[in-house]
């Protein structure tokens, strides 16, 4: 019996400028659960792959409710239990000028994707916005990372599992286009 083929994953856009690093922004709604989880996971995975000098990551939100706040306690506890460092995060806002700072902007759900694309000043900016789970080899048609904020602890565990496997694929995609140090 033939194994089912995995869908092909998207490629990442090349670097915007001539700087020494490639920059990725993870964006969700409040920047206290999903996108900071992705930032923490990707930071460690880039270090493990030896890419931490070539690729920088950040996270932000499209909403202003939690600006300056630490990560949601449940998200931070879940990350810490798996060896990630959630302590440095403070919620930030993604605004239109964020396109100039990032080579790739990854939305954690469709609504945020549309909100981010609406901020783009031109087609070039718009092409740099992708769905985070487009890199998830198990996503199928479901490209939203579920928002665990109003749910139970299991939602944070599910988000971490999604983020870890998606970041694995994302590291591979970035490694293919990274610039040498």
C-alpha cells in the first residue's frame, strides 16, 4: 500500500534588505498565548539548528488589550514545563511599520491574517504575510492555531504541540534561504 503524500509546504520569502539577519514576526490577537508560544519555541529551535545568529524572531498582537503584559500564566507554565523560557515576553502591538522590520509575518489565525494584510502598504508587504500553520505538515485545511485563552489547560498543550511541529518545518524552510553569518 502506498503512503499518503504530505502536502507541500510553502516557501519563505527572501530577505527584504541587506542586513545580516532574517526576521520573523509571529502575530495573534492579544500576544499573550499563541504568538509568544511560537516565539519561545522558534527561538530555541533556531539555536538548536545553529541559526540563532542568522534569524531573529518576535511576536506581537493585533489587539491592544494586553500591551506590556507578561505571557498568559497558563501558556508560560506550559512552556516552562517543556523547557522553554517564557519569562522575557511583554505583549506588543503589530502595526503597519512592522513590515519594514520583518522578512516574514506569520498570522496565527485567518482573522489576524486579514487584519495584518489590511495594514500592508503595498503588494510586497502583503506577500510577506502567511498563515503560520501553512508550514504545519499535519494542518490539512485547518490553518488556524486554536486560541486557548478561554478554554482549559488542554488547549495550551494542544497549541504547544502544533507550534513545535510547525516550527520544526519552519526552521527547515528558513534554513533553505538563510544568509551565512
